[in-house]
């Protein structure tokens, strides 16, 4: 598998704080990579750099094996990188369809075009098809999102990110606020994204979720790579050791890379 | 009960649940108010009194229309009363003192209102201060300007029978209004069924025929009753037609266009709107521009109603009632919920109360207290609705 998005030797400093120090990261098509680490390890900064919200001080970003410059969120979107933030950014007062197409409504054509009237029928149809394709159960796409469960809201936010048919989807703590059933729904959705060929990056604190969906687990500690694990052949003890930096534990894993002394 | 009536009630209830229950509960409240006043004084529902009521609420309704949009984006504009007063004063000076063409002068005055709204929005978006404070400053500033424009005389009359006075005094006869009624209903029927067909063609859940029929029958009955009653009193006041037209136009824009969706999105979650690429600042400024223009137009209509631009025009209760009406009509103070119909429904409630109490020879003090109580009730309902949704969300 070749990486669709790869970052090499990324460093980022916020004032006196070295948020990232020579971090390498990559994700391939049809692959789920979990990005884990303790608070302040640099996960969010790395996601922000991929999403175009923050710019690295140094380092190289490649998208589909070509050097890429991501100055603004718009650049990331155009390349095919979609981000779903933890707060979802949904408008509770609007219905599912309007939220899915927020800011990129399909407009009526023909004589009505200059009036910029939203084509609710096309939006409803495409919204329904999209949700079906992702196996998301929403009874009616015309209910306000305020009436939906946390898992459904997360699903809407993820589905919305897919409208531009991105190659990579970044998910920031997608299961953080959810109950058991809803978490299971969202994890199913992540597997669905993978099976449809999207590269998925998931930030999570929940290791059982991580082991459920991830192919690869990339650990950050204090702004540096602290190990990379194939999910199938690692244990959560190894991951915890890498996150906390307890010596000896993670060194047993032969696949780890990039650990600095 | 027959099967039809059961499904009719079911359809109506579904409609209430899917949308905000707001408009329906306000119509019910309105029917109760009308029943009470009619039982106390049977002049209340006479064609002549309904004719005056429709004139009394028109200028305020136009002011509230813009305010509804401002409330929808989660802001407030306290300057609408003095923008209206200033607009009437400027119009009076241009037309009566300088002999301008009245239509040109109205256009200039509306542009001025829009400009004042935009400038206030520019200030609060640029310096990140609450719209509440900026428009409070605007209220005082524009009132000062209004006094200055009117000069030492203090009052400039709009001569009866001329263009400006005609806005509130002209009535449309039965030929025009019934023709318009038929056209409106034909358009409604066509739009409802065309929409249903488009949904069905894509195999999407479409509104049921029963629901559509119920909706059409209700709207037709309401419109027909209004036109019939007002024609018995000599015609439909032009001002009321203007209000209905503007509210309908505003509703079409807010519910159908991308711009309207942006307004609701900004009011619902400004940060989400910004991340979705919506020009939040541009939306805010344009909405305040529209509100300034409707405030100016409402002020002009108010001047037309009383027959003069004066120092007190727009200053007394216009602002207070305009905000109260928007909220009583079901616009949420928290932003993102409500529709332009709130301007009409809210003013029907307020207008009915003060008109009815006037007929009962009740003093102004009681009027204020009752309308104040209704406003507080409406705000409590708004807050409770919001909380119910938040709980439902869990």
C-alpha cells in the first residue's frame, strides 16, 4: 500500500512549547490509522496541520506522492482531505439535509437559477443515498439534527465530510461523547469508510475502540513519534507503555519505528 | 369520527410536530383573544373594526419583519424605532420642503435606512461588541438626527390625498383583491402539487394529499374571510397588502434560498456556518441592512398613518411593540428559530389586544400591563421550547 498522505519530519513550535518535533506520519487508501497519545502529545496539532488549520515550521507534506502545500483549510479540502472536528459543527436548528449540504447547497437550475433557490429535492435524494451507502439509519432526512442521538449526529457530521469525495478523512475523537451502542454504530461507519477506499485517521483516547477499527496505531509522546504498531499483532499494554513512556515495554515490539532516545 | 377526519387530524398533528408548534399555538391564542373581546363588545369583529385593526398593525408589522431576520441570526436591533422616525423626517423634508418626486424620495430614504443598518453591523462585527449596545447607541444617535432634520417646527405634515399619505389611506377594491386572491390560491395549489410530484419522482417521502388539502383549505379560508370582511368595510387597505406581500416575500427568501439557509445557519451555530464556508460577517451585515430598510419603510408608513413626520414618531412604543411582536409571534431570542410570519402573527396579537381594550374604554396603563404579560409569557414559551429540544437531544 502506498501512502496517500504522508508527513515527514514535521516540527511545530507554539512560543516556548515544542508541540511537534520531527514527526513522521502517513495514511494509505483503505487504511484506518489511529493517532494516540496523552494530552499535549501533539495529536491535535498534527491533525490541524493536515487539515490546514495550522502550518508546520518545518517538514514535508506529500499527497499522492507529490509535495503538497496546505496553507488553509480550503487547500486541504481541495486536495481531498476532510476533517470532522470533535464538536461536529452542526446547526441544531436545521434539518439533516440542510446540515449535510451546509455551505454547498445544490441550487435549482434553469429559469430559477439567478434566484439561488436550494434544490431541496435533489439535496434530499443525494443525502438519503449517501446515508444509505454508509448504512446510517436516519428515519427522515427532514428532521432537525437536534432531534437525533449523539451517534446519529456524529454519523451526519462524518457523512457530510464525504460529500466532496475526499481521499482522506480525519476524525477527532469521534466516540468521545457517545454511549456503548452509539459508539458501535460510529465504529461500523469507520469500517464502512475504510471498505470504500477512504484513508481514515482517527484520534482516540479509547484503546478498545482503537483496536476495534484501526489497522495501524501511531503513538505520539511529547511531540515525537513514540512507536508505530500493527493493531493485529500488538497489545494494549504495549500501546499504553508507548503513550506513557514507561521504558522496556514498547521496545519489545519489533515493528516500532521512529523512537528517539 | 370518520376515517377522513382521523387522518386529517393525524396529518395536522404530524405537521405541528415536524415544524415548530409555534405558529399554530399563536393562531389558537389569537382565536381565544378574538372570542373574548367579541363576547365583551360585539363591535370588535365588525368589518369596520377589523379594517382599522389591519391598518393599525401594518406599519409596525413591516418594522418587525426586519427585526425577525435580525433575531434569526441571534442579534437584536434596538435602533429600528428611531431609524423609522428619522426616515419619515427625511422623507418629509425631501418631499414637502424640497419638492422631490415622492417615489425617488422614498427610494433614497429606504437606501438610507439600509445604510444605517449596515454601518451598525459593520461596527459590531468589526469591533466584536454586542449588537445590543451598538444599536442602543444608534437609537439615541438617530433620534438626535431626527430632531435636527425636523428643525424648529418639529412637525411636517403629509397632505392628505398625496402620494405619501396614500400609502396608509388607499384601499384596494373587491375587483382587484378577489382577482389577487384567486391567483394566489392557484399559485399555492400548483406549488404544493408540483413540489409533491418532484419528491415522489425521486421516491422521497412526500407530503400527503390530505395534509396538503388541509393546509390549502385553511389558508384559503383565512384569506377569503379576510378579503371578504375588509371589502365589506370598503376595501383592503394598501398598507395591509404591503405587509402581507413583504412577509410572504421574506418567507420565500428565508425558507427557499441559499441566503435564507445561511441566515438560519448563522443563527443556529455561527462557528459551524463559518467552517462550512458561509460568509458569516457578510450575512450579518446584509441582514442589518434589510432590517434598516424595513425600519425606514415602517417609519414612512407610520408617518403616512398619522399624516405627519413628527418628533415623537417612532420614539414611543413602536420599537418596544416591534420587538415584542416578533417574539410573541414565535421568533426565538436565541437565534435560528422562527419565521417571517411572526411579524404578522405577533402584531395581530398585540394589535387585537390594544384595539379590543380601546373599544372597552380601558386605560393605556392596563394595555401596557397586559401586553407586557403576554410578552413575558411568549419568552417563557420560547425558553421552554429550547430546553425541551436540548433535553430531547440527550
